[in-house]
C-alpha cells in the first residue's frame, strides 16, 4: 500500500493493550483453549435489574429517537444531584455533557483544550488513553512516575517540579487504573494548592470513585477555586456494571461544555436515548446492588493479593480502590511482556504487561480481578504451577 495514504495523525495513534490481548485470548478460546480473563477492566456482574428494566421500558415507551446533543435533560439533572451527594460538587445541567462512555469525554477534553506543543502532565503507569492522546495531538508528554514505594500515589513534589508555563493540562485518576492507588484528600488539597491561579486545567478521571475499600476520596472539583478549571470525567461502566451501554459524562465550565457539545454533534450526535433514561435510574434508584458488588470485589482483592504474594517472584501491594492489582514481578527474572505471554500460553491466564500502561510499568503485571472467586482460585493455582516449572 502507498506509504503515505493515511493521515499523519492516524500513524501516531496507538491502541490499548487490554483490547489487543482480549482479541488474542478470544482466538485461543476459539481454538478450544480454556483461559481465565484478568486482562479486561470490566465487572463480570450483570447490570442491576432495575436499570435493565428501565432501559426496556424506555424502548417500549418510544425513547428511540435522537436526544439533545448535550444529553437528555433529566439525566443531566440526575447527575447534578448525584455529584452533589457523592462528590460534593455544585454544578448545573449546562456544565454537563453526556457522552457514550467516559472515554469520549476524555478524548473530547483533549481535543478541545490541547494544542500541539502544549505540555500535558499525566500518570505513568496510567490509563493508556491519556498518553495516546498526547502523542496523537502532537502535545508534549510530561509523565509523572507513580511509584510502588508511595503506595502508587502520585508524588506531589514531582508534580510541582514538572509544572512550567507551557503546562496546559494535568491528568489525575483516583482510584487509578492500573495500580488501584487512591489519592488522599490531603493529596488533592496539595495538588490544588500547586496549580491554583495558574491557568492550568485538570482532567480528573473519577470512574472508579465508587469502588473504594478504605480511606476517603475527594474530588478536586469540590474545591471552589478549582471547579472551573476541572473536567470531571465519570461514567456508568464500572460502578453500575454498564460497560456495554456506553454511557458517561464530563462536568466542566459552560464554555468548555459548549465546545465539547460541538465535538459530540459532529461525531455521535447524541448518546442513545433509552440508555440515558436507564442512566437516571442508575444514579437515583436503589444503590444496594453497588454496595454488594464492592463487598464482593473486596473479597476478591484480598484473595488475589494473598495468593499472588505466596507465588515465587511476585510481590503485591493491597490496593485501596478500583479492581486491579499491579504486582511487582521482578523476582521472577522475566520481563513483563515475557511473563504476559508465558502465563497466557502456559497457564491459560490472561494478564497484561505493566508496559502497556507506560514505560515505568516494566517489572509489573496488571490483573483485573473482576472475575469470580472460583476463577481467581483456579488462576492462582495455574500461575503458581507455571512459575514453579520455569
Ligand atoms: N478511565 C479509566 C481510568 C478506565 O479504566 C476506563 C475503562 N477501562 C475508562 C476511563 C473508560 O470507561 P468507559 O468508556 O467504559 O466509560
């Protein structure tokens, strides 16, 4: 094929390891192999019944037409109530844009704010989309190393040292993918103090903020001086087990919300209307299913952390949030990618190399424990056996 047939930017956009390995795993399964999935960050629970019923009812009631680009008003109103209660953020429907999943809210934030040459500070290891978008847009990547010694919390001193007059955006993600690290309210206050009045935007990816096992979470947008400089990104995929519904949102100042709506109207037009009706039920309906899911995730976390720590060469911190563990595997003598392949082909356990989340992920694996206790037990036995036979 002609070398320059594609736009330059297309060549700069990378994919996401989780989806690549999932595709590889599916091929192996099609060949009859039994694989336990720890690669994809998706709750194995079904969407709670009350939400599914509302979605069906909405279809029957004819919510099958376009919705407003910015989002179905009752959903945006529900989001204002929800974020006041859970994040202590004062907002209004004009500051909210509903998107098909949290991912587009991240994508559009970058498109609306970041010019080539702008510096963007982001966590490494971190959710791959952040780094991918920085390269895609020709911005300057300024990674902050997220260290195991700090319990996978961002180092505020390092953050401060990386702020320059070219810093346009800082990305924070707490609880974090891939480490499960959680920023404390003091961390958030310190970050806020470091950037207040400097004209720097913060993208706060809060998609895991309902999945917290200990300690408190604080949204940086709850600090009044930071409110207009923060884009809160959240969604329904993780907390409500709604990955396939594609529903998320961003909260931002009104001017930015207008820009984001333009990006929405030129790409998606709007989010599926019946999905948004179901979203109202998710946010304002009974929340006891979520509490049950979190308790189940806690049991799984404890099981996987203890299990991994008893395997030769593995050292695993107990994360405070999300549903990932990020064990240190330097003791195995294998690189992250070698171990990812070895465990997939030799043990039938699909994990991700830490390097899929940034350069400093070498020496780590990411395992998503959104899988059943039985499967976690079997996987741990398989990993143990495979490591003993090296
Ligand atoms: N942010 C983070 C940190 C994530 O891990 C994910 C999903 N893996 C997302 C955003 C996107 O979620 P969704 O688009 O399904 O809402």
